[in-house]
C-alpha cells in the first residue's frame, strides 16, 4: 500500500541528513537542548562563588558576565503561566520554577525582575509550594532535597524544610552502600555529600551522637567527593549535579575548595554562546551507537559508518571511581564524566556486532575482545528479578536504580547478537547467556501491563497523565521479541495490539494515553519507534493498514522537513526532561530502513551500498 519509491526517497533524505551530522572524527555528537533548569542551577552556583571565593579564584572567571547572561536567557524563556520547564519546549513544572526563582534572588536581581518573579511565585504557590515539590518526588530525595537546598541558600525556604542527608555513609566501602538503602539513587553520592554537609552546617542535628558522627566525617566524605570528581570537573558531565555540589560548598564558606575550582572549570567551559547550559555535555556514545544500528543492515557496509578506534576507546577499562563498576561497560559519552551503564553498553555491543559483519580480520579480533568484556559486564549487572538496572546491581527500588523494561530489552538484544557469534569467542559461555536471557524474558513478561504495554525508565512523555512513555517502552520490548524469535508470542501480540490501538487519528503516535487519543500531537520520534516495532510484526494482516498509514505520516514528515523537529521525550535523572537533536533523525532512519527491508523482493528498491567517513 506504500509507494516503494516514496519510501526510498524519504529514507535517502533522512539518511543523508543523519550522515551529515557525523563529525570528522567518525562519530556523532548530537546536541542536547538548552535547559532552564541547568541554567538556573549554574547561575546560582556562580552567584554563591562570587560572594565567597578568594580574589585568586574570582580572577580566573568573568563571573559577572556569566551570571548576567544566564539571567538574561532565563528571563527570555518564562512560560505564559509564570513558570519554567526543563527545556524551551517543556511545560512548566514546580522544580525548575523554584530553581529559577532562587537563581534571581542569589544573583541579587530579584528587585529588578519583581514582576516576573511575582508571576513565578504565583505559579509555585499554584503547584502547592514546598509540599507540592515533595509530592512530586515522593520518597526519592535525589532531586527534592537539592532544590530545597538551593532555595534555602537563597533565603526562600527555612532550612528546616531541607531533609538532612546522611553524608557520613559516603565513607563506607561502596559495596556496602546498596545495603543501607540510601534516600538518594546510586549516582547521587556527590549530592549526598555536598548537600548533606550544607544542611549540617546550617542546621545541626538535635541528636548529639548524630551531630558528632557527622562532624567527624566531614573531611573524609569530602575526600570521597574529590575522588569521584572526573577530570572535566563535571560530575556525570551534568550541569545540575555539578552546580548543586559547587553551590553547597560555596554556600558553607568553602568556595576555594579544589572540588569547587574544578566544578567552576566545568561550568565555565560548558556554557553556550547564548548564556544557557544544557542538561549534560553530550550523549556522543549513545547517539553514535543509535545511528550505527539504525543505518546498519542490507546494503550498508557498517564498518564504514563509524571510527572503530573511537568506539573501542569509549569502553571503560578500569574500575570506575563513581559507581565502582568493573571494566567492560560503556557510558553515554566519551568524556571523563561518563559512567558505564546498561543501556549504553547494550547499544555499543549491538553496534560492534554490526561492525563485525563487514570488517577486516584484525579489526574483528579487536571487536570480539571488546565484546567479550562488554557481554561479561552486562551479565554481571543483571538484577535478581531478572531485569537490568542502569548502573548498579541490587542497589534499590528508587526510580532510575531499579530494573527497567527498556534497559532489559536492550540488554537482551545485545546478548542475543553476541550469542549468535559465540563460536568465535569463548570468554563467556553460551549457557550463561542462555540463563540470563531466560530470566530477562521472564522479567519482561511480569512487567507487561494489563493493557499490553510496557513503560520505560529513561523516556517519558509530557502529554501522558503519569509522564510515562508506553509507546517507547512497548516498542523497545517488541524489538527484543523480534530479535529473540518471540514476535509470535501472546505477549508480543498484546503489545502490538496496544501500539496499533494507541495511535492518533492522523496515523502517527504521541504519548500513548489511550483515553486522550487524538488530543496529542504526533511526533517523529514516537511514530518512528512505534512503526519499527509494528514492522517487525507485520505478518499479522490486522497491522497492515496501521503500518501503511503510519509510514504515510512519517514519509510526509520527512518530505516537509519535520524529521528535524525534536520533542522532549528524554528523562535525564529524576524526571529532568531533555530533547536531543539527533533523536528524530536516528529513529526515522531506523524505521524507514526496516520498512524497506521488509518489502517483498519484487518491490524492494536498491539501497546505496557504502558510507565512507568522508561522505
């Protein structure tokens, strides 16, 4: 029902645009959205350093200009309801609005922006104020406590509202931390230390034993913080986390501490020309492996898509100081602040499997050695529930530490890809992979919701009532079922039916909230991921019209240039929204490529054959 030539033209356009984004080094950088949340936290940190740092430190930076530029950018991005969202395309939320409100006060600009801040305060009050913020995050203090600390440093909330964090626990061996059930997630140890100490210095515990223990562990926990700080100075390459650490230390009279100096180096280096900061420096490893896996397939020489040296250099070869992770995994970027995680390791392993199909023998040996380490690392990460967490096995049940359906599906695809090639490398037994895959499939079966959908951990949708993204989650699980031969299972059938039922009237997909069908705007990202999953199950005649209408929508989006329009579907730690410029390009290429591949032989157009780095 689709014109093959129209399909090919759309694919060639999207493919050309994606390849044009590749940098001379032979990989993709992408570009994360500028963030009011990041800009506000960075501005607050700079303002506190400007108040408390020595002359020597202040002379290294033009703090006044950086602060003014940040405030100017923030003032230009207030939403009509008085609040701010996490990106310039996001709805207002209480978290970001409280951070922006605090930034103007800390920078001494509250009087000059009285009208703007009055509207911000009205928005905060309409969302329930401090109790509303706490309700948003529930028992997870990973982000609520930093926001309240920022507000307390600005004099906007009393320190009694800031929960005391047990920073003394950071002195324990890392292997014991998961046993004590910290109130923050595994990647937030820097915040636990710095923010916990800020609360301690401003409001001492009533219990004398607790007070003594915390006083005695200030120095040792700070050494833990220093040891975790990467060479770039940016914890996780993330502006908010780094800013919270810097402002907490500066706000307690330690603006000249080495952690602050290195954090300032990171903030000064990562500000954009317009005065804003992104949520993270970049997702280069993640976007590169997504691009390689989207482009790889029949007619493509995958070995020419990316610099193998670059991709192999992204693999972590030492025990990581942040999470104590063993060697073998990949993080989301090639920069020093990355931490190895399940999703990026799975993406890298899939990319290496594609590269291994068409590479010289000496490169294949290097690929297999890296893959053996990566597969072993991924197997060691699997939780006892059969699923895969992001960073640390068995850490806890807080959001972003627990197992996730999207992570598990991705890990299963990676393990399956290298199980098929296991005759050529023997570092990991096929029996161990088989057992892990079986448990992973059992986990996915348990996680499927009654309506047939799955919910992902690292992606959401602001139009969904619960800010979830079942379209993305369901599509990613169905791709695992495709690869592992489960596409005819009852579980897969229910997932495919859910995707087919939860599309918009225009043929595209949005947030996937069934009761709001047609009320949400279709996007390239959502439509492309849904289509790729449905194409994998297209043997079902009932899906033909759905696929055809979806491809019509996507082909038209490419023809009209909408495949370059990003939407905020990414979650970056504790429900911080972002969008990535490459997501719509990558997802569109992947879906269109798979659609061409599934055409009947007599209708299949000829695909371009090679993609040298110089293209």
